[in-house]
């Protein structure tokens, strides 16, 4: 069975900004009735980290779906956001004191804190 190809810019927009848009996309995918879907990012001009984070957790990980979803033609600058999101998925959160101050003992701790900040 050939997968259904979805141009994400047709369903959403060339500018992917909202976490809620991922839920709309996922609902659209479910409503295709297809068991195999390919999401084409070729026309995407901009994406926020929050959109990519939600897309990664909802669609790439795909734990909540029985639909096989593949993502293709991700522009290079957006692929960099995917890579950053993927790197932060299984990290433990930095311990914060009640005052909201993050305490670092080493420079590596400081780097870890900065790498966890949203782009």
C-alpha cells in the first residue's frame, strides 16, 4: 500500500508556529484513514521550536498512533531545530531552588543549562 503524502503547508501553513497546529495536523492525518502517511516539509519557510517539539513528541515518536508516519524534505534550518529538540528529549531537568535560581558547580553544568534553553 502506497503511503498518503501530505504537504504540511497545504494543511497548516508555510510558517509553523503553534503547538496546537500539531494537534490539528495529527487529527487530519487520522482522518485520512491511511495506515501509512508521509508528511512533506518541502514548502516550510519557518517553524518555532515549540511547534517542532510538539511535532516530535506527537508525530515522530508516534506512541499514541497506530499510523506509520514518515517526515520528508525537511529544510536544513528546520532540521537543525529537530536535532536540538531530539537532543533534549531524555535529559534530566536541572535542579532549581525555590527562588528560581539554577545552581551550577562547573562550567559543564552552565553549558547544560544553556543548551536546555529554548531557541
